[in-house]
């Protein structure tokens, strides 16, 4: 099996949520000197180059303004109130036709590193027909690389249905990559305080 070409993977960073529990746009919270969303985009860029999209929604004007100098494409999800599935569908719909697969990750997975994504990418490159997902918090979830054959399943998601549904449905066509960092989410202000003290917030699913 031939290896995927360099431009065959597209990445979408999901950053459309309203940050209700956090109380302010957590996409713009600075950790180690840079906004959370900027860091997620930078990590994605290390594996896909410039083929990166930021899916924004709530607080779109403020978030978009922060990305004026970013090389990422910025797509506003006007239906963000529906829930996560609307952003996933938009990510699929805006994936370039040249891409063989889509890397999805959350902007608020603040402990993720570029090396985590490089491991995910390397695993997919060895088996590009398989769905490669991070294993954390007792199950498989994002970040994950979805081959094009799985796009119809992603497009069927509605409301707050997590892409983990698709990952589980195709467990026989997938690879699970242990990634503890992926379990750490920025959810409430106390999480930021823990991160600033060098401690990890409680892991999510």
C-alpha cells in the first residue's frame, strides 16, 4: 500500500462551543503565553502543514479577530447552538477534496502536544485505510483521524453526539493509540488555576 501524499490529511480544530461553564471564551485563554486555540492550531500545523481549519461559532467575532494573522482557514458555524455535531459536519463539508482523511481535535485539549499528534499521524500513515483514534479516559475519542470512507457517518451526527459514536461503530476498522494528554480539558476556571500551578485538571471522557 502506498503512503498518503503530504497534502492528503486535513485538520479541523473544533472551537465553536459557548464556554458556558468557563464563563468567558476559553478559546482565547492564554496558557504559556498563547491563546488555547492558537496552540491547538499550531500543533495541528506540525502534522498537516497549512491544511488546517478552525471551526468557530459562539463569540465568533472576537475569536475570528484573534486569528487575523493565522495561516489557518476560519469557518464560522452559524448552527453552533445545535451542539458538537454541527461543527463536525461543517468540518467534513469544508475538507478539501484532495484530502484522504480528516484529523479532528478539540481546541480545549490543553495538554495535547505536537508530539501526540505526530504519533497519531505516523500511525495513520502506516495504515491509511484505518480510523486512528486516541485512547484516553477509558475510551477512544478525539483527536482522531477519520478516513474518507467514514465521512458519511460523521455527517449523520446530530445534536451533541460525540464522534466517539463513529469510532465505536467501526472498531473493527480502527486503531487505538494510548494518549493520556487527550483526557485533559479546559472546562471551568478552576482547571486553569490547576494548569497554572503545573497540575492537571480531572480527566474528562
